[in-house]
C-alpha cells in the first residue's frame, strides 16, 4: 500500500517518518502475538512481602539519603473526566422528567450506579459548586419535581453552559470535601508529595497534560499553592509536558488499508500511555515516583501512604547500591568466580532473573539498566494487569507487568492462570534512571516493541483498528530491572466512576 505525496506531507508535518508508518502497517497485518503466560507471580514467587522491622530499616535508609538526591513525582494527568460520568451521560440521554417520574424510571432498569449517586448526592465535594451554578441557570429549580431537580443537577454538572465537568481533566474535578474548602486530585498530589518526595522543603512534580488543559492546571496551581505550602511547609515546583504528536499511530480499516477522515487524510490517533516513555525519558532526576492522577486519598490517610512510598524508595536505593557496587567491581576487572556467583544469587533473589550468564561482560549488561520497584496489591477483581512470569519470544523467562488484553481470551489454560493471580498492578512505581557513573539511561532502548495492543474503535460510526504502543509500566519498561513488593490496599484508591468518591478514603469522617 503506497502513500501519496499529500499523505507524506501530512505525516511529516505530524513528525512521523515513512519508515515508522510502514512499520505500523506491518504490525496491523501480522498482528501482535499474545503473551505466553507461565504462571502468576505471588509472595515468594516474584513478589516480596517486607516485614515491619525491614520496612523501618528501608525508610531510614531512604531518609538518610534523599536530601542528596533529585526527586521528582511523575503523574500522567492528561485523561479527561468523561468516563467518570458515563452513567450520568446515559441518564441525560434516556430520561425525560416531563414524561416519566424518577421512581418509575429507576424501577424499569438496572440503575444501581445512578441510585447510589442520587442517594449520596450530599456527600460529593462538588455539590455546593453545582448548587451555585443551578441558582444562576435555573431560578425555579426548587419548585420542580424530584426527577426534574436531579436531571437539571446532572445537566449543570456535565454540560457546557454549566460546570462542564465532561470537558475537564480528571485531575481538576473536586474530589474531597473538608470543613472550609474542597480539593482536586491535583492538589492532593501536591500535599501527598510533601510527605515523601520533598528535599530540603522543596517538592518537584511533573504532570503530563493535554495541551487544551494547561491553562486550567496553571490557574488551579495559583489558587491552591499558598494553602498547600502553608500546611506542609513545602515549596512546590510544577513542570509539565504533552504526549508528543510524533508518537501518534495510524488507524486502519479492517482490511488494513489506511482509514481516512472526511478530508481524505490519514487518521492519526494518540497511542496510549506508552507514549509517555518519551516524556519520562526527558525528566532529569535521580529518583522518580510514578502514580496515576486519580489515585489519591484524604489528608488523614497520607502519612500511611507516605510510609509505603518510602519503603519502595528505600528498597530501590538498597538494590541500586548493590548494583553499583557490582558494576564498579566488574568495571575494574577485579571480578572473581566467587563474586560472579554472588551476583547471580543477587539477580535471582532481588531482581527475579533466573537465567544469568557466567561471563562478566554479560552480567555487566544485565545489571546496567534502568531500575524500578513496583508496589503491587492483593487482587480484588479490579480490571487491569499484574505481575506474571512469561516466556519471551527468545524462549527466556522473565517477570513482567502484563495487561489482561495481552493474554489470549480464548486460551483456557492462559485464562486459568489469570484467574489464579493473587496480585494486581496499581501503578505504584519508584524508578532510578541513572547508571553507576551518573549518566541518564536512554529509556527508548529498553522497550519491548511487541508488547503493544491492537484495539477495535470507531470514527463517525465506521469501524477501525487502532494501535496502542507498549504501555508505560508494562511493555515500555519490559527490559528494565524490576522488583515487586506487596503494599496494602490503602495505597490503591482510584476514581474510575464518580461513585468511587464515596469510598472511605475519599470521604471525611465516613
């Protein structure tokens, strides 16, 4: 399939090379093989459970070293809040308060999420802002039926002439209600970071925004920074970046030919969070904490969250110290057979590398990679991936974070392994991105290109196939050195739907 001159000009303007486009076409044609899962990681089989005494030692180790380090928290925050309110959009589309009583409507279908939302409306942090806007838009609001009031409330929340929550990024939706103010997830990330990521009373955070949301975030930061700084005695420094358009991928029709828009141009789509490896690659720090924008808690829980963040960071620094010691020994060509055996034991026990070579050069290459420690929580049935032992295409075995969509849904043996998984990936990472000489690793060299995902989407009602790059914490970090540590469920509090804000960790005095 050839590209026209017009196509080539379009792709070049977008920062895409012709070679990259044909490579993507090849992926669509050949497909992406499912991961060959051997078994799920578990405690003492790839996942470490750290005793309370050892947790204290790791925290002390981290605290003793952190003031000499550059520490940044990296927060993917470009996602819109639309999915949070999906069932409310459906309600606006389906319900007409002039034709049907609300109770009659609720009895006709499966509306548990909607009923929970209605019954708990007073508990949401955004309610006062919604009420204020309603008074502006609908002066006779109080005189309407219950169905009319709920309909107008939801309409005011979501639609453009109201608060337009559907257009805001998730990080700027009011999440938590305190006595005198409400907070967004963005503000809670600032507050939390002060407890484990600040150095000499300065905290640095890097957010990946959508370009259209930058001004909103800047305005929010100006509004809250004095309050958060005063509470935490910390000065906050915010940097941000955008998902690069040159990481976009082409879309194709079901016959693997270019899907074109109404102007006849090739349709290009964002390639998922795996594209953010490019953004992470440009962050200059000794340690980077990675956490999703919606995984925050109320202030009263933050000290406990910080405890486990420090455990992970202490584990990272301890492993890194051992790795750097071994690399310096090899670099000076003073390695003995006894030392090689010690390193192989370390690789086995700490980094889950079971097939280490015997020669110094190969061992050096294994050790000299980006390093991460991943917190994992007990599996509660939440959708998403986790740590699995897999067989790679070169027949080697490694421990990886695998997304469920990477596993063959029609293979009963593979699905049985998935059903037996004990732990889940909550995106709770601490990363070290420098080598033993202090040089930054080029993270693009450690990506597994075969770990992407082909998904079925639609545009203007027409089906298409889309390509997502290897995910940030799975395929994009596939060739990193990794350790997995069990952390408690308190560390995992995502807000996937608005009703998740009713959980205890999001409700004061619940």
